[in-house]
């Protein structure tokens, strides 16, 4: 199957129903339900330890639910099975192989799938070009700045043209400037790829700025609230200064605080 | 260059002073040569017996290098096998630990029975003592593979072979290099001890045989010469292994890469 044909398949819809995850008998995620639309950008915020990572990992199939269900649908709403190419992950630590060059790291998912060397390096190169990482392809990850490493990790996640992109506090370890730049990058990538994006973040501003909807996981263990729809005049500098942006942040903040008061 | 000189100077200086003291002590107390030959006497013996010592050094070097190579190969393969299977590890690792505690001198006669006198036996002796550190460091390194990276390989459904070759083995390289450095020193010890028992006593006699023969002839100067040469073999092997390790590890360390 060619690498390019995938962009047309559209984002995956995700239907999470009464998801609950226990570790050694204690709830990590109490009750999460959300219907993520195909091609939607959903941000998840919540108390630390509230199960955001757990929910994201469950969606990605990295851990099994104790109860509840997660199903995937295509653009038309029909139920589908997901393959390893359909989901891209981006973790805060980047998780690059330190002994591989940037290009070889980005090509890894295709390599593990048995895509030939020429084809996978071409795909990696195209992805790196898109991420404005030309010129560092032959460098080792340890030679890059934190922001560049994160871009490489994003390029790797996107190289299979996933239909669902899962991001777990990807820019949490970066400074403010780098983070804003990468936020903009992520937004445009999400739009042009058509993939559904689920972003876990501890920054309310980031959550609101990027998302179509914000899901608050309240309390510890987390319980999902009704997602807050985000509509902004724009997503750039002006958007961040807008009244709508400020009031949406306040709404999310209030939804969160109600959670911590209950817990206290 | 300047830095390597700075590293090499102090120990060389200490060595020189020690040799001078030694020379002085032997001269002052008029110690007999069979008890403690002076460094100059040892140097003279080295020169006079250069043919015999040269041949012996070559034999010991072959046994050490061959034994080390075999140990590195077997150690990495066996360590990888144990590292990829919990069952194999449970079954074999405790036995490997026990086996490693059997003294080499006790096994050496068996090697003579199976492999005869000569290089094959001494090489095997070197390999036997050197294999365990490589095996253990391979196993350790593989088990220390970052869980996050493992998850990446899981997400893309990597097969067992890909996991080993592309993730676990590269992760284990720093640990394996450390194990190999230990093994390099041990291989020389194994070779010389093996030679005591199973060395071939002829005109191509290895250093271990030179040592035991010279001891019987009260040629203490030759014993010292052979000991010094076996130490040199050890240094050489250690140096080569460290150098190769550095070349491999360069990819893991940014500082080393940027220096080029
Ligand atoms: N693998 C695990 N084993 C045991 N407990 C876990 C594991 N992963 C997470 N937890 C626990 O589950 C809870 C939720 O964790 P997490 O999903 O990481 O929260 P968040 O990402 O919102 O900070 C925490 O109390 C955490 O300690
Ligand atoms: Mg988390």
C-alpha cells in the first residue's frame, strides 16, 4: 500500500463509553464517556493523576479497559478496526532511539512494517521537510534542542499518515516560546492531515487554543464532563488576545476547579 | 594530544620511579638474581631470549584474542537468548552463575583430555573465563531497555527479531562494551592459567609455559619478563576492546560526535 493514499481516508471517530481503568484494584479512570468526531481536535485537561494519560493509552490500545468500551468509526460513521498505521503517538519524552539518526528515527514505523528502504526514507524526508527539519536528517537526537526533538517525534508519529493522532503533553517540557511555535505547527498539521487529534495538556490556554472541543476530566480518579465547544475568531496571535479566548479559558478553569473543590 | 600526554605522564612517572627504586634496592642489598632480578637484568633477559619470548607472546596473544572473540560471540548470543525469554532465563541463568564459579584450574585438565595440549585448549580456557561478564552484561543491558521505547516498538507491532536487533541489542551496547572490557582482561588471565596446565611445551611454547619452565630452572629474570609480556598482552587487548567500544558508543554520546 502506498504511503500517500492514506491522507484520503479521513480521521477516525472514537466512541468512548463508560470507560473505567483500574490498577491493582484502584481506579485510575473512573468514568469517561466521549464521542470524538472524525477529524476533530479534542483537548483533554484535568487534575494531575486524574487518568488523562490512562484514557489516551486506552484509546491507543496500549492498555485494556476494566469496563466500558472504545469503538472506532470512519468518516461515514461506520464501525472500523484500527491497524498499527492508523494511530500515531507523541509522548512528552519524545522517545527517539538515541543511536539512530533523525531520518532513521522518522522512518522507523515504516521500517517496522517492512516498507523498503528507498520508499521509507523518501517518506521520512518528505515528513521532515514538512516539519522544517531539513538539514538535521543525519544528526543524532542528542545533538538537537528539545523543541527540535519534539518535532522529530511528531514527524515520526505522522510518517504513517495516521487517522488518529494521540498526544500526551507533548510540549510540556519545552519553554514558552518553543511551545507556542509548536502549537501553531501542530494546528496546521492537524488541519492538513485531516487526522483526528486528541491532545492531553496541563495548559488550559493550549487546550483552548488548539481544540474544537475541550474535555475536562474532573477529580481523581477522573470523571469526564460534557466537552466544551471552542469557537474562536482566529487561532493566531489575535485569537489568543480575543475576549472569546479569555472567557473560554475561564469556563474550562471553572469546570476544573469544581473538581478540585469536590476532592478537597 | 596534549590531554592524552597529561593522562599518560603521571603513571609512567610513577612506574619509572618504582623501577629505579627496585634497581637501587637490588643493588644495595645485593639480592641474588634467582630471588629478585633487577629491572635491568629482566630487560637483558628479554633481549637475550627475544626469539622464545616473542614466539610465546604470539601464542598467548592468539589464545587471548581468539578466546575473547569466542567469548564475546557466545556471550552476546547466549545473553540475548536469555534476555528474550523469561523461561530460558529462569532455567539457564542460575546455572550459568554456578558454572562461572567453577575454578578454571579445575577445568583445565578436562580441556587437555578433550582438546589436547596447545592453542585449542588455551583458547578455550580464555573463552571460558571471559564469557560470563559478556553474557551477564548483555542480559542486563537488554533488560534495562527503556520501557517507553519498548512501547513504541509495540505500537508498530514489531516482531521479536526486530525488537532484538533494532531495540534491545543497541540499548545493551553500552553495557556490553563494559562487559567486554572486563572480559578482555579475564581472557588473558584465562589463557595464561590455561597454559600452565595445557600449554604446548615446545619451541613455540606460550608465555604460561615459559613462566613455569623458567621457574623450574630458577630463571627468575625470565619469569619476570614473561609476566611483563603477558601484562602487555592484557593491555593491548584491553586497549583494542576499549577503542572499538568507543567507536560504537560514539553514536550514543553527542559530545563524542561533535568533537569530530
Ligand atoms: N501502570 C500503572 N500502574 C499502576 N498505577 C498506574 C499506572 N499508570 C497510572 N497509574 C495511576 O493511575 C492514576 C492516573 O494516572 P495518569 O493516567 O497517568 O494520570 P494523568 O495523566 O492525568 O496525570 C494515577 O494515580 C497513577 O498513579
Ligand atoms: Mg499524564
